[in-house]
C-alpha cells in the first residue's frame, strides 16, 4: 500500500515538472564543444578539431590533446579555418553525433 502511494507521488511530481518544461530541458543539457573546422569537403558534414589541455599524470606538464568530431552542417555554410560551436545530438550517421550550433569566427 505504501509502495503504491510512493509511485503515484513520483508520477505526480514528474508530470508537474514536465508540464512547464521547454523542449531543451526535456532532452537534458547537451554538450557543446568549440573547435576549428579542418575539413568541409563532404556534403552537409564538417570535421571539427577540438583541442584541449590535460595535465600529464606523472610529470604534471600540460599536454595538448586533439580530437576530431564529425558535425552536421545543414546549409553547407562553413569552410576550412572557421571557429565553430557544435552541439551534441542523436546519431545522424555512422560517425556523426554532433551538429553545428553557430559560427564563432569566419576564416579570413
């Protein structure tokens, strides 16, 4: 009996919180990355290199780590050298799990 009351209380709070929620909060916080476009040869796809600095575990020196992400560019508006912000999304193809959010700075 007490277990049923707990379940209904949880369901009530869940419905209240989702009633006033916007679409972005329903999906949760999406990860964003800032990076440099290294390739835009594919149709509607960018390759974005994201550089981060990590501390070496033994020596303590900061080391640069680069990772490439495939991102969806619906309008083919980016070129090589652009600084862009990409956001996490559902899988769009075998490798694409990101989409273009905005162009921070166009290449010269």
